[in-house]
């Protein structure tokens, strides 16, 4: 969940590292720190708070020139976000510096062992034990920092990415990974290490994805990868398909606003080449598993947070087109149950980063149980696609704002593409209906563009709701996951109580929350939906209005029935019911962003959150 950067080359390391940290600050912003090697000594600067606090410190107390460095932005786990708990951590003699992403599960036992040897600790973190272990191992390796890292890594339990520098070897950075992301950037006369390719994208787009339990030794002119036992290992090369400009704000005040505006393109890119000019699906990524897809008799969607809501949309789509039992599971709970899985079970793992630890662990459990695993992911070189049988990348490009927008829409679209392909392989749906849905999918980018053109009422509603203490969201069918997603965005950004409900559940308890003036956001199914769904949701609107609620109605253009029950009306383009989440979510993103801005919150970096949750 933390951002890490390492550099070896000819440039000033500090400028490269700080630039990389700026691009990775979405991964954690409780504290930040850097370390360089110069004149045979380590120099470290670190500071609690966002990266700007570290930059102020560097301005007042500059680091010496150096061409080797490491840097870190932290999302706190062990130890409060203080100066002393910020990374890098050093050994007692300040000869080795370490930064870390993840959790060392056996840190307490190691700490006790080191304390018994007289080692003094200066922080509350699990990471500091690694610095002291490295210092203990290093002398017996004849100055081989990579071998000291391998020996240290073999003593650690848990999830970790580790980077280290040594004052005794000023030309090398070493790294190690287990259950946590680490990629190598391959330059000319310079090389990079980072938890995300965004850190080095302005310098190179050529990268290596490190495998599980691998160690890397980085020099300006060489990259050496081994396993933790020292055996040569292979890292897969790939080219990043976006550039540095994609990770900039591009004239927008907020990354979130930019990413909301990018959604038509992101959806179009996710569909590109997957729907042919003849209207046929072309999911080449699934060719290797097509025979197994034909025999699928159960589908399990695994995800967390926003991705879980994409899975919920997928379940409705699956039930309609594939016609086999399907469930949506929170990945954090899945592997602690004894869920029956087998060769004919398809597990669809959904993760923007591809490093979500709960989902990654659930994927491994599913693979061990013999299930077929297909991942939906946005990040090349990440763990979950690599460990899956096949993967559909969403092609949303970099998403820097912590609250997910374009990643969610593209996840929904990718899941729908996957399920349509399965329906075709299994012959489980009417051909004409399939063709009609594929055509509607191809039209979605234009529909999302229209949705963006009609969001001004959402901004106006947000300004009206600044004083509200609570906002409720209700929906039926695919409107239910949209309600959940809208409520999550408001919680994340505006720090307000917000809950999403299946509208039919109102009378089973939640209606007790309704009192005069409470805003209730209602997702009304599009015209042409089964009448019982529309009639029932409109009845639910009447129920809350009778108790004084203020209704914010999301409805399609021309829906006069919905307009009659709306205190505030927000229009979205007309789509088939199963595709409505892709357009109905857009104004809810804008509403949350606008409301948080009106409250003076940091929209791109909301408190206590980080983009990629790489710890359990």
C-alpha cells in the first residue's frame, strides 16, 4: 500500500526519486522519506505528513549529490504516522537503509531476538527489524548486499517489498518481493525499481515484472534477478502502453475530475478490438481457456470495495446470459470459508491494481482448489493477472485519484464482455439478444459521453446537500450495486454517513432512518425495463417522500413518471437495463466529488485511504 522508488544511474537520484514519489503518493501519504549514498555515507531525510512536508525539509536541509537513491511514501500500519516511524529505516550504525511495502508478520519475534542481542530500536514499525537483520547478515557475505537481502528475506513471514542501500556499496540498490508489487524500469545507463510503473514512466516504458520470492540487484548497467536461494530467475519483460502525460492532471484541478472526464475513452479502449467490425466478439485473451469455459457450471466473482460492486453488476448479467449459478464474494472473507470449488468453477477476480492482497490470496486459494481463474485488471505486470489462467485488462490507463471512477466503469464493461463470450461458447442465450447487447456495448462510449454532458444538475444537488448529515441511496436490480457504489464514493470523499440499500429492503428496517429532509438518491430503471422493477422503485420513492425525504432521482431522458416523484432530477442517457450502471454511476461520481470539494476536503487523497490495498 506504500509507494516505493529506487534509482541507479547518471542523474541526480534525489530528483528522480522525488518525482517518482509524487506519482506514487496516491499509494500512501501519511509520511515520506528518501535516502542516498554519497562520500561513503548514507544520508536520510524523512518527515510525517504528505510529500510536500518532506520537500520543505529537503529545502531547509539538502541532501548531498548522489546518483543512487531510494524513496518511500507511507500508509501507516505498524506505528503511528510520525517522523520516527517514517521510512527509510537504518541500522544502528547508519550503514544500511531500508524501505518497505507490506507487513512483516513475524516482526515481533524477530524484534525480541534482536533486543536480546542488544540491538536498539528507534521506531514502532515492523520494517526496522529488516534494517537490523540486513546489518547482521551483511558482514558474512563479503560485501554482497543482494545475498544479505536473500538471507534476510528467508527469515521473514508475510507480505513485503523491500529496497535497500548500503554505504559500503554506493553503486547498487537491491530489492525483494513476496506477495507485494515490485517492478523494474529498464533504462539506458540507468535503472529503476518501484511499486508501480507510474514512478518511472517519464524515463522509460520498458519494464520487468518480478515474480514471487525474487530478489533483484540493480546497477546502472545491469539487472540481476534471482530467487531467495540465489538461483538465477527470469522476470517477464513488458512495455507500458501509456506515457507520462497520462499520469498528469492535464489542466484539471483534480485527478478525479480528469479521470471522470476520461471515462468515454477508457470504455472505448476497453472495447477496442474486442468487438469486430462485424459485431462479433474477439476476446483473444480467452483462447487458451475456451474449452474449460464451455464446461463452467458455477461462477464466483471475487473482489473488494468498488471492484466488488462491479462483480455485483456482473452477477445480474451472468444470471441473464450465462444461466449458471453465480455468487459475488468479498475476497477478504472468501478463503476463510469452505466454499465448494471444482474444475468446472470459474472464479472471476476483479482488481484495479492487480495487487489487492485479499483478492490475491483468494485467487491462490481458488487455484489450489482446481478452479479456473480469470482476472479483470488494469495494471500490467501485477500479481493477480500473472497468477490467473487468463486475464482481461481494462485499459483504463493510470488512475491516480484514490476514489475509483474510470476503473469501475471499465471493470463493469470487461466483466460484461467476458460473460457474453461465455454465453456464446456455451450457447446459453438467444443469438439475436446477444447481438443486440454487443451492439449496445459498442455504443456505450458515446452514452458515457452524453452522461458527462448532463451532470450539471448533480453539481447543483451537491451544493444543496453540503449541510446534510446523512445520504441514503436505493436501487433495484442493477440499480442496487449502483446505489452501493454511489454511497461508497460519498463516504470516501465527503466523510459523510452514506448507505446504499436494495430498495425492497427499506421496509425491513432502513426506513427507520428516514426523517424530514433526509436526502435519498434513487436509481430508477430505464424505460423499457420490466414493469415490476420500475413500478416497485417508484413505489419506494413514494414511501420515503411520505416521510419527508428529499429525493434525488437518477432517471433516463424522457422519463416523465420519474420526474413527478423527484425533488431533484438528474438525467442519464437511455440504455438497456443491464448496461445502466455504466451511465448511472457517472453523476454519482460527480456528486461525491463536488460535495467533498464544497466541504474543503482533499478529493484526490482522502484521509486514511490509499489506492492499492496490499495488506490483509
